[in-house]
C-alpha cells in the first residue's frame, strides 16, 4: 500500500452526504492514505455527488467535468465518483463521461476503499473524520424513505427506510462527544419514521432521551421531521428534556389541499394547522423551521395565495423555499412542468419577502434579552455563533464583536441582544 497516496474527498449536496463522506474519510485515513484539503494537491479525487433536483445534478456533472480537465492536465491520477447522482445515473455517466476511473453508488465504503488499494476496517464503521466544526456534528439515524411524495427521487436513490439501532447511534454519538462534539444535529430522510422497521414502532423519542444521557452533549437538534406521522411522545421529549432544543425542522412543502393531494403528502391543510398549533401549545419557546415548494404543476394562483396567507398567519420562525424541479421516474413526472421558471422564481421571491418581515419581527422581540450562544468561528471583527433557534448552515447567526471580550470557539456563552437585521442578531457578552 502506498502510504503517501494523497486523496481529496469533495462533498456535494446535503448534510446526509456530509456524513457519508466523513465515514469514508475515516476509512481512507485508517488505511494510511493521506487526506488532503486541496484537490489540486491530490493524486485521487473522490466526488460524492448529489442527484436530488436538476440544479444539484448539474452542479455534480460540472464538478466531474472540471475534475476530468484536471486529470487531462496531469493534476490527478484517478477520479472516483460516488453518491446520489452516480447511484441514479451510473450507466449514463459511464457512457457520457468515460474519463472517470470508476463509479460507485451511495454508501459503498468498502468498494471505494478497495479501489484505492485498502480494506474496510469494520471496527471503525461508527467513526468519522468530522468536517464540520468539531463542536457540531450531524448524526444520521436512518437511510432511505418510505413516503410516496410525488416530487421526490430519494426513494429511487436511497431505497426504503432503514433505521440504525439505538445502540449503534449511541455508540457513534459517544465517539463524537469524546471528540469535542457538543451539538448533535439529528438527520435522516424522515427522522420521525425512526425505528419502525426494527422495533415495530416509531421510537425517536426514546432515541433522543438516550442520546441526552451522553456526557458532553448539550444540544440535540431535530431536522427533517415528517408532519403526517409526528409522534405524540416526541412532543413531550422536546418540551421537557433540557438537552433537546426546542427547535423542529418540519418540511411542509405546501398548504393547499389540492397541491398536497397531488404531492401525495398524506396530510391535509386542516391537520397541518392542527399539528402546528399543538406543537406550539405544548412546547413553549418552540422555533419551527419549514421548507416549501412553489411552482408545482397543479399550483394555481389561488393555491399560491393560500400559501402566502398561511405563512402570514402562522409566522414560521425559519423558512426556506424551493422551486419545483421535474424528476424522471417520480409520480409527478407525468404532470410535466407547466409553470414557467419566471413564475416559479417570482413566487419564491414573494414568499421570501413575506418571511423577511416575519423574521425581522421575531428577531426584534429578542432585543435586550440574554441568549445562550454556541460560538462557531471568528469571521472578520466578529465571533459568529448560534442560539438554539438556529441550525448550522441554514439559519441565522449571532454576531459578537471581538473587541467586546473573549470567547473560545466551540464553547457556550451568554450574550445580550442589542440589534438585529432580517435574519441575524447582534449581541454583547453579558
């Protein structure tokens, strides 16, 4: 084995891909290859692709083509492509971009390591090389999805829902805690389905309680919670367990009954609103994040107006909007793409303009309050951190001037909010 072989792992797409790459990097390192942060300094480039929507697919393809050019110029010896795009379009990619040395699908750690000339270290499968700031790490609790959403290609790529055992996840979280992780961000294609395949029922509440007993873990944050089967016992855990952040990321996608039915979301507008009200009543201080899709094929102007009114009424603390992307082999493919890109972008902008005012209003209520901040990094003249109200990468941040005092990266500090903008807070050490 060449102990000087330099390998760069380039990750595209979502946080689930980040975890896959981190697990792979641990295996690469354990086989005495040298991981490098610079693709220009690598002998082998591994591209972990995304194939979820058209924009992500195009980004992955462009990245592969850029790598091919690097290889032609002598900058690389080998290109390995893995991940969602490769899982979904392997035959097409082999035909269209044959300059890539080998294509793998998702989670094929053994195949990739063997291709490099190493062997899978099974005893290390629960370990990772963290690429996020070490105090914050994603914990992927399941793979795949059983929901039949008409617009989504994830089941085609990742297959049916498969949970990891509680014991496996506790062991992985303990490893993360030993390596300075203080915040666990719980992810999966559908986190609220956790456990049904191996325990015969949804046991996410039990998992969060077990994770909360781990020394060193102070925040546990829930992402990708599916609304149509939100477990009632989970509400109590979020409300009462001090380590579980009063924060839920729950993608709703739409509120019009006609659109929800066509999307095959398994929930109505009435049930959606009842769930939101129940969550807010039973979890004081709850921060709700959601994502929406606009420009779905059967979304009329009336449907869109209903969506706007819904946002204005329920005032989500955090919100993101995506435009509809046609995906082959999904059930919505037969509907075509009748809504123009111009209309999609216009509707997206309108929704985000509504949200800007809501977010600013929410932030204004925090003036002169003391907030607990997890310090992520230093940028320019500021410490940059987050409260329990903000997930990494997707939400707002707290800015504290360096001149106001000292804080350790990865530590918690109390700060008093004195100003705000549409998404971020400005604070001083308390």
